[in-house]
C-alpha cells in the first residue's frame, strides 16, 4: 500500500548504464513490495555530467554512479555508491543464507567479465564518428534538454577521444573484451544446465539433493546481476 512507502531514495544515474540498470531493477522490486518502505525518484545524466550531482552529494569525494541517497534510521542522510553495495544494503533478501558468499562471488565474476568488458566493447564501436548520433540519442534519452545539447556538442569536440583514452579503449582491448564476454556466457550457460539436460530457472537453483534448504531459493542477486549487466549486449525490448 502507498502509505507503507516512508523512505524516499534519490537515485543518481547515467540512464543507459547497465550498472545503473541493476540498481533500477532492484529499486523497482522494492517499490512493488508491499512490505518494503522504499520508493524512489531517478536523477539521470549522460556520462561525466553525473559528477556534478555525485560530487556535491559526497563533498567532492565520489563522482561515480549509481548512487543512492536516503534518510537512515537515525534520520541522517546516507549515501551509497557502487551497484553491488547498494543492492546488498537495500535488498539483503536477494542474498539468502547459506549461499550469500556464493552469490557475492558470482556478482564479482559477472561485474568483471561482463560488466566492465561489455561497456568497453560497446563504446569501442559507438564512439566511432558514424555512430555518434545514435550514441547521443541513447545516452541522453532520459536527461535534461540542456545536458543533451551540451553532451552532443562535446562529443565531437574531444569528449570521444577523452573517453577512449580514459577507459583504454582500442581494437585490442575490445577484442580481448569480446573473448572474455563469450567465455563468461559459456561458463554461465554450463551453470544453467542440469544433469538431465533441462535448464535451471534461476542461477542458484541446485541440481542435486545436497543442499535441500536451497532447492527452492528462486530469484537472487545473481540473476539480477547477470540479467542487468548483460542487457547492454542483449538489448531486450523491456
């Protein structure tokens, strides 16, 4: 019920970021949960422009997103950044015992082998001049008109070159990233395969009777992490 939503979360994001997508999906789950006190609004920016908000919120200490700001139980503003830290703090039920550490290890694996690599791989192509129009449309879709105009102008005036340099984007790193992505997808495909040839519904579902308490574990942060971080590559209609 609406009256149960007592804690407002300000979510600062880069709209097209798959790391922000992970937090957005988690916040959507919390909003739809009648027992959760959380509701949120999103403050979305194109890359680099988000730092105006995040640096102000952290007294110049942190520029990265995703970032959430909310009142804690002591009625003091609390700021958390990094998608895994945000999800672990706000949605601990997505890390059920006794497989909490297993899920966290899987999160770290997907973050490195799909999250970082897919971002580099996609930017390698989208930062080419012929795709600048499409890139601007994607990255400014949910931002203000002023930021859209400025970011579009800056992209051709050194921003694209600067992003390539800052993230070490080149043909070799893009090729290495694609190899790592394919290896990660193969690993996860094997994890989803049951011995009888059928597929698991959820990543942490067990294929034997050795962990009976976890047999019906269902949707966890492992599924959330893989689905959201792979979304930049799969680009589902949703």
